[in-house]
């Protein structure tokens, strides 16, 4: 029976291999632990989005985003606000809010921390609607609103910020005869119809209910701005658009004639702390909601990186340039997200494990070769002794030492490349053993009593 099985001891070469591979695996594990410290945390399952008034388009679109994201196990909480100005303020002051829909060009001046914001995409164009009492027509320029009562939107709304800029640039300043009324939405529409206002300025989607309401009223008129091209040049965040006759409602032919307007773009913005893994889902949601086009843009134009005001988020830019990642296309969202986040763990795998795997066999062979040389060194020390002059107990100890070396050789599996040295060692062991045995026999014979 194999001596290794009889003794129950693990072969030395097995211990050597386990030690070498153990060190390699330990170093790799340390690399993984260090790399894990740099892995981005998992994306949150609950996100808060600053929208706008519950009656506005921002709020309605945000609810549609929430419905889309719920398919991926993400709860999007839509927060009602007064509008864009409040959205900016809360984005930069509240740690638990990192996402908002804002109106292009409506960032309040002097607001600190704006450099912390990033653009995800522009969502759609929302024109400036200027409805005036029919008694003021014809009116084709904002300068005609001097001396009138003008609703410029609620305080904190994007409408008010834009209205103030355009009216001031047009020379329609608030004074004793010209009144800027901070009211918007349905309240402003009701006051216009009641005769308490001469004009209403509002920014929003053609889908807004208040827009449809005012377009259907005989007592008010939607103003066409003849200088829309000039406004778009002076204010880069504005675009010149044409609302074609009947495009809002073909049956009732609303508007009754084509109208020249200016439009800002609704934008989705995030703080720099927002989790990048959610960016592709937000773009996919906005693409589903806005990708079919509307009264002002053709299908496929939005969402877009055009009309963005802040540095574009890197993940968003990659998504628009390259589309969804390969992993996202073939794997469930959370699985793909986990793999993307743990890519950094490939660093220790590639830089430690692979070189160690390649290095382990040479190290093992070197260890075997060094042991062969060590055994040779022991044999040389024994062989160089003057055996005839050694005491019997020294000879016996040397012979035991040689037998120990041979025992160790039986427990070692040597690579084929070193078999010649291995067998040479065994031959030399046998040679030294015979010399020791011969010396022992000679000593015994010399010590035997001589006959008389």
C-alpha cells in the first residue's frame, strides 16, 4: 500500500500547492475588499421629483414618469410646487430632493450652488401664451401692453421669471399705469374673462386645460408675436415656433389662424449627487412620454440634449450617443445595475489573480528545485566527512538523516522538467547510504575480538 496512505499524512507537494494558492487567493481577496470600498451604492428605490402646480403640465408628465418607473420597482414621488423658482431653491437646499423639472431660462439670478446642477435632457417645448382681451386687438407686440393689467404668473413660477424678462426688455415696466399681477393658471384665466385683467402671460404645454379653455373663448385672442425671431436671438434659451392653424383642435379649428410664438424648453435637471444608474430609466421614461411629438415638434425630436442650460450628465450623454448599454438590453434592470456598479472589482481580478495564477506554477517549481538543492547540500556535508574516523553513533545519525531525505522524496511529486535531477538525487542518496553502511560494517569488523 502507498506509504502516504499508511501514514495518513498529506503529501508535502500538496501542502506546498495549498500554501502557494492560498497566498494568491488571499492577495486577491484583499484586492477585492479594497476595490469594494470604491463601488457605488445601489440605486435608491424611492426618488422625489419637484414638479409644479397639480393643475400644470409638469405635474401631469411627472405622474406619467412615475408610472413608467414603477415597472422597474422604483417609486417616484411627485412633489407639488409653485413652479420653477421654488424647484431650483429646493434642489439646492434640501438634501432629500435631487431631481426636478424646470423651465428653460428661468433659473433665478444670484442663486448660489447652481454649479452643482446637471442637465439630463430637454423634454419638450412650452410656448409663451399671451392671451389678451379682444377689445385690445389688433396686438402683435408686447410693447402694446403698456398701461395694461397683465397677469405674469404666480410668484416663484417660471412664467413670472420669463414674463418679467421679456416685458422689461420690451420697455413695458411696471409703473402707475402698467400693472404686473402675480397670478397665473385658471385664476388668471377667470380674471381675464371677468374683465379684471387685460392680458395673461403663461408658459406651458398646448395640452394644458386652461389653454384649451381660453382658445375656445370668443372674448379673448391669442397674440401672435411679430418679433418672435428677435426674442429668440436676444434670449438663447428661447426658440421661435409656429402654432399652426387648427393644430390644437382640428374639429374646432383652434387656433383659428397660425400664430408666431416663442418657446422655452422644459428640462429635467439633477444634482451631482443623483445616482447615475437611474439616469437611463429617466430618459427612457421621458422618451415614452414625449417621444411621439406634439403640436410644436415632430416625433423623435425630444427628449434631447438641445436647449439644456447646465453641463450634461455624463451618463445621459453616453445614453444619447450610444443608446442603452448591452447589459441593460439583455438583463433585468437591477441585475445590469449590479454588474455595472461592480465592474471595478475586475481590477483586482485582472491585476492580481491572473498574474498570480501565472506565477504560482513557476514558484512551485522553484520551491521543488530549491528543496532538491538543499537535499544535495545535506548529502555533500555527509559525503565529505572522513567516514572511517567517525564514531558509530555519528554514522548512525548520518544514515538516519539520509533515510529521512529518501522518505521526504517519496512524498514529493516533482515536475517532469526536474525528473532528471530528481532521479540523480535518488542515485546519490543510494550511493551515500552504501558508503555509510560500508563504514558501519568496517567499524564493526575492526571492533570484533581477534582470535588467539
